[in-house]
């Protein structure tokens, strides 16, 4: 009798030491893997090439110049424009094609940069659609595609849809009663925004801004190609240059560290405003009771916004498609190498997503325990932040470091695929952690006591309580992650050996051999497969 | 007749609601019935959150079918989420005067009166998260008061309060009703508890009004078997004194 | 139509089986490992043709390890150090050879160079040139009537066509143009870059981006190789793309191969270098690698390669010059073109 009571007592008290160890283990494991991968990579680089004068880099005026404003501008613009678009999509919760549109919002971010740039050029370029139409009408305009506008346009093209997808769940957090209340009070659309929507959306903003900022900060093929010259160079170019053309991995690693410190500082400033608690309640967006639904001005604005966004995003995509469809399809798809590359890319995508999923869950579960059971808010936040920052160290650096490790272990043949998966996992971890952590936190807030009461712990709790709550956000971010690593080129190219190409590397080879027509077919295949993968994962997990 | 529902129909998939109802000004009606009977839907129809597929809803002689919720002389309190969590109680109440919170002196007087009546003056600046459940619902009630809408719909707003608090709230609603000539419809599962407040009670079952009459009579001599069955489980809560 | 598709399916399936059976050992023939760049070993490059030919010749297994480009190839060699599995490295160009020498990982080829008729004077004891090319500006003849006749004209004539170039920090042709400008303008090159700069549409990371943008019509002229038009003539049967031949001459890129010190089979490595210089290989390089043979052969170049597209003068710096000055020159370039 006493024993039974005692054991029940323990299940209720979630703070007991025993549970604590077990609850902190996943996070500790994930963190260990994360730090080993990132730190180990840097350490490996320094071990083969010790930095000679580490501080000399800081004195190079060139480094001061590479920290540019484009990232802040791009991120502000992407998220700033994403807000009204997300609002329009939240307000018009059912129109034909909405589901399709929202699904395809994931498309631009998974396009290989060079393909996207060629797509943008096909629309806004000198011989692009717009100029052709204008010329047909007898006019002539020069769109300033190269320079800051080009960079901004490409970054908005990549990141606006991502930001919309990350912001949309904010509207799910608004309870139905708020809308009813608002309609009974007769709140205008402007007041709805101020009183209901902004408070619901603003907690999402810092996290979204951080991800988009990191993406813009580290993007470099776009910046170089559309920047019109070296004036808009980012620190990533310097890293690439040191690593690839100066044969100075130590300098590259130092630069990577500088970039990491910079990004971490920015993240630490943002963290104040990143409440981990805000997230979707899992209910569908229900705009039925919004009082401003019938407002003709609002309706016009929404339709315009949605159509403009759709056009802005999909016309370049369509341009890539039409070019691919006109290409030598049969010769491309009858090449067995293509299917080998697909298989390898698929393996990498699945491996990377599974790894990232494990890492993210580990971090988030332990962060939750730290927050709610141990009341260590700061530590909890930092744990989550660690997962968001893996974007700040370039994949190339981690890849090179891990390559050295493999080399010294004599495991180059067997380990390559693993390493590519690991590096890709690090690159997609931020998306996962940002979508899983808040939902898990919310589920804790709602159900911790209930679970303690029922003795639900560990796996059963995860299966019964947490998994149903996170499957929607996790489905989306896993889909995104899968598609991203399917289309990743950076890391795979590092390890490229004959016959072991991935699909994006194959695409690059085709271009390198003047086969631009074939490359455009491969690009279409790559995009179709990326989207299918995204859709499949999103649907099968996120339901 | 103050409120008149003429053969109002509304369907949700297979389920159908069909109601006719009349209320005099100042009357208080208790709406009882099992879960899923359509009580909340009926309130939503009157408040304008849903539109009937047939029939007319008239308030003070005007058909309000086509009016949006804000233009109806109706205000409604929900079970939860009546307040905006990021606004102080005062601002939440002030929303009832002016949606943009631009208040003139008469607005402020109205708010003051409502807050005094609901005994909230001392905690006006607090956020909803920092006050008790009863205080939150009092603030929501205060907002309904400053809105000056003659028809007040209460969708079980006091269900989660303790019995003593609930009594106080009922008494408060009753005194406010008398002072402001309000017509009140209150959805409840505790008909005996509400009987001192509501002179009339209507019993809903499966989308229809099965019984309607003076509360004491209806509770004492139910005509339908459904009502008898329903009441069997509510008698336990009977609290005779008010 | 049925058969080939079926055979592809089969080759795919049997490939899968091969992968599964990969752990099982192969026949006991020695393997010669050659590090090269990816377009050399890719389906369209000379690699797939050279491999069976050499394997038949030596009775061994030839394995290409393909890295992204010459720089990545050298980077890999440096990282691997003495532990490298490479017997031969193939595909560095002369701007990288000095850097490669400094690794101490390359050994003399011991081939008597006197007996070989190189297309360019050659006497390096370590590196053997296997093909060469010249940087050049390719233009679209539908939008450019008369291209500039010299680099000076391109730089100085404000009406000369806009160009797309590559970044010398991240690409070989980009570095090539930097050296080209340097050899034509000497210390005045910064001012020349500044004059050219307004007509640079954009500077891309690599050759593919630049050439892709050029084909999309973003600029009528792009930095590439003098042999690029030959590709379009040979494969696409079009005369539309031409190269502007410059009076000052063109900067030369010589691609070289070398033996790796740590190789267990230096004789076979030497044999492979010789094989690369053989007529058979030299003749297939133009239409697979789109470079010119490093050795004069009896055979004429394929039809698509025009006499008129061979430069009258050849410009180049010594590998030492490049190694010594590259960083400084890149800094000067940055200062001149940043706007």
C-alpha cells in the first residue's frame, strides 16, 4: 500500500531526480552531437592547418566591408511583405486552389540557386518576359536586375514564401471567441489587426526573422550573381575563397567563427523577443467569424495580394518549367546516371531529415523539461537557440572539417554519405526546431499536470499527447527539410567522386559541359521530385 | 414584443435547428437543454454570428437577419476568451465604448459606473492573466454594460466559477438587468440555480424548443419525457435560497 | 523504342545489384587512381572514353576521382597530404602549379620532353601539359555586329558590348581575365578595370552562371574560352556564337598532369601520362573537353575548330608570378571594380 502510494507520488512529481536525468538525456545527446559536429569540424580544420595569426583577419579592411546591410534589408523586406500576404491567406481561408498555393509556397526555397536565378532572369532579364512584352507594345524598359534590387528581389523570391508559411500558423492561435467578440464590437479591419492579429503574430516574428536573416546573411551565389559586382560580397565569399582558392582552411575556419559569433550576437539580441510559447493550437484557421470578411476594399486588397504573390513566385518557376519541357527530355531521363543521382539524393534527403528530426526532438523535449519542471527559462531558450544557429556556420566548413575527420579515420569510402546527411541535417535543423519547440511547449503548458496525473511519461506520453500536437508543424518542416537536402549542392559537391553524384551535382555537371538544355530538364525533374517529396512527407506525417 | 423569432431555421449538415420564440423587454429567459441541443447556436443566430436559412429575427420590431453582429442591439458573453489577453481590464471594458479606444468624458463616466457596479475599480490596470476567473467574467460583463445594448446573451459564462461567485454574478446580472431594463437570455445547465433570476425557462432538445414557460412551473411539472430525464440529473444542484 | 528503354531499366536494376554486391571484392587487377575535375570525368567529358582505352592498354583498372574543379582538386590533395590515394593528378592549370609544387607531393615525370612536339614551349620536370585553351570573349552574332578587335578597344570604347565576367576569387576564367588584363595593361590595370566596369553587367561565381546568363540573353558577350563557338558548331550546328579575337593576344590556360610521390606504382603513373600525350587521347580532347591538344598531331583539328579562332599571340605569366602576386592583384581588382 505504502509502496503503491510512493510510486504514484513519484509519477506526479515531475521534478524528481530520476525523471530529470531521463528527461535531460535527449537534449544532452542532441547537443553533444551538434557540438561535436560543429566543433569537431572546426577543430579538425585547425588541427591540420593551425591559424598562424588569428587576429590578423580582423585587421583586414576587407572583412569589415563584407558585413553588409543587404541581409538586414532582405530579411526585413521578405518578412515585411510576408505579413500582409499571410494575413490575406489567413483571411481568405477557402478559395479554390488555396491548398495548392500554400503547398507550392515551399517551392522557391528548395530550388537550386542557379536555377532560380535563371528563372528570375527569364522573367525580369533583358530578354525576359516583361521586356519582351514591353517591346511588343513598343516600349522599352531596363529593369535594374543587377545590384541591390536584384539581390533583394531574389531574396524575397526565396524567403517570402517561406516566411508566409512560417507565419500562417500564427492565425491558428486566435480563438474563435475573439473573432465573435470583434464582430459584436464592430471592430474595423485596422483594429482587428491591432487588437487581435498583431498580438497573435508578433511572437512568431523574431523567430521567422532570425531564420530569414541567417539565410540572407549566408547566401552567396545570389549575392554574387545578381549583385552586379563584388561590392555586395558577403563573408561567405571570403570563406569560399579562403577554402577553395587560397588553400587556407584555417583562415576559412576563422572567418566562419567570426560569422558564427556575429550571427549568435544578433540571435541573442533577438532572443529577448522570441517567446518559445507562442504557437498554433493545432486548430484550423477559421476566418468564418471575422467581421471584415465582406469589406470590399479588404477583399480587393487580399485578392490583389494573393494574385501578385502567386505571379511573382510562380512565373519564374513556370519559366524554368517551360524551358525544361522544351529540352531533350528523352535523352536526359534515359540516362541511368540520372536515376542513380536521384537515388542518392533521396537517401541523403531521408537520412538528413531523420537525423535532424531526432536532434530537434531531443533539444525540444529537454528544453521543455528545463522550462516547465526545472523553471530554467534561460537555459531552455539557449538550448533551443543552439538548434537555430547551425545555419550560421557554412555547410562548406563543416563539410571540410568532417572530411578531414573521415580522412584521418580512413573511412572516406564508407562515411561520405553519412557526413553529407549530417551536414544537411544541421542545415535544416533550424526549421525543425522553430516549428517543434513552440508546439511542444504549449502542449506542456496545457497537459503537463494531466499527464502527471495519468502517469503518462516518456514514450507513451510522446505518442499519445505530444506527437498528435506536433505532427502538423513537424510534417511541414520535415517536408521542407527533405526537399532542401534533396536539392542541396554545396556539401555533396565537396565529396563528389565519379559515379556518386547527386541530382543537383549532375545538373551542375551538365551546365559545366555546355549542356544547358539538358540541365534545364534536370532542373525540372529536380523541382518536381523536391515538391513531391515535400508533399509526401507533409501529407504522410502532417496529415 | 421586444424579441421575436419567427420559424427560424438553420442547418449544419444533417442537424437542423428550428425555433420560434418571443420575449418582452426586461424579461430574462433561461435556456436549458442537453449538450448539442442547439442552445449556443440559437444565441449565435440572435447575435448574428450565424445567418438563418429561413425565418426572421426581429428585435424591437426591426428584422435584423441581414445586420452584422456589431449593428445589432445585442451583446454576448462566452464561456471563455471574453477578454483580449494583452489589454488591461480597463481597456478591455473601454472597447465596448469605442473600438479605437478614443474615449470622451461621458465614455469614461460610463466605464466608471460599470466598473463600480462590477467592483473592478481597484484592479482596472491589471491584465486578464493576473486576475481571477470571476474577475475576468465580471470585466466581460462590465463591457457588455458599457455597450448599452438592450439584449444580453450569456453563453454559460459563469459555469466555471464556484457556486458562491456564481450566485454573486447572477445577482449582479439581475440587478443590472433591472437597473438598465435589459433583456437577458442565459444558457445554463443549472436551471434551479438560475430560477430566481430567470422568470421564464425554455427547454431545447435536438434543435427545437420543446417546452417554454414560467421557470418554477416548468421545473416542477415537466410535460415531456426528455425534460424529465434532463431534470433528473440537475435536481441535485438545487439550492433553494437566493 | 521498347528495347533501349528496357535495357536502361535493366542497367539500372543491375546497377542496384552491383551496389549491393559492392562489398564483394573485384578481380585482382591493380588500380590506378587519377584525381581530376568533374567535367573531365563526366558523361560528356573525355573520361568515359579514356578509361576503357587505357584499361585495355595497361590491363589495369583506371579510376577517376572527380572533384569540382582544378582548385578543389589541389585542395583535396593538400588535405589528404601523404595519405592520398591518388597516383596521378590531372587537370591543374598553370596558375595552380606553383601552389601544387609546394605541397611536396608531386614527383618528376621523367619523360624525355624533347621527343614530344608540344604546341606550347614546355620544359617543366614535374608537370606534363595535356591540353590548353585561351580565354576569350564569346559574343552573340545576332546582337553584336562588329565585336571589339582588342582588349584595349573593349576597355576604352564606351560603345563596346556589355559583358558578363566571373569573379577571380571563385573561378578560373575570372582569374584568367585578371591576368589577361594585367599582361595587357601592366600597372595601369586598375584604371582599365575602372573604365571597363560600367559595362560589366554582373560578376558571377563561376563559369556556368555566367554562360547561362549569356545564353538567356542577359548580355551580348561573356568571358569564356576561344573554343566555345566550336562547341555550338559541333554539337548544335549553329554559327550564332563567335569569339572576339583580340590583337594583343589571349591569355593561355595550360592544363597539366603530374605523378604523386606517394604512389605505389610510379611506372604505371608515368605510363598514364604518356598515354595522355598519345595521338589517340589528344585527338579526342577537342570535342570532349573543348580544349586544344597540347601536342601537335598529324591529324587536323575537327572541322568545328576554326583556324581564325586561334590566337595570333599568346599571353601568360609564369606560375611563380601568379603565386606571388595573385592576392595582391585580386585586392587591386576589388578596389577598382567595387562601386
